[in-house]
C-alpha cells in the first residue's frame, strides 16, 4: 500500500510532463487535441493543465495552451529527479539489511 501511492504520483507526474511536452511542441493546443494525441480523457487533461498553469508552465490562450518557462523547469526537474532516485536507492539498500 505504501508504494502504490508513490507509483500513482509518478504516473501523475509523467502525465503532466507529457502534456507539457506536447504543449511546447505543438502549442497553442486545446484539450481535445491533446486528448486525441495521448488517449488521455479530457477531464484528466483539464486537471493537468490546471496544475501546469498553477506552476507557471502553461499559459491558457483562446487558441489553446502554450508552454512557458520550460527550460528552467527541465533544469530543476532533472536535478530533483536525480536526488529522489538517490533517496530511493538508499531505501533499497536499507531494505537489503532486513
């Protein structure tokens, strides 16, 4: 049960990043087109776009979502992911001692 929550959060983060990448490559782009390209339901696209907008990574326009501040995000994201991977490795090593 503990690890399932981590898996769900990783899946959600992946979805947000996939949508951000599409917005960067194809924006401005609407929910319907993102849903069509990804197979993700529109309500989940809407949620991800709200999160991305709150994080200042998406700008909504009349034509659809446009990505912004992506380069800065990627720099920080990469460092944070590496840090979290190291923490997971430490936990795995700790479990080996049981």
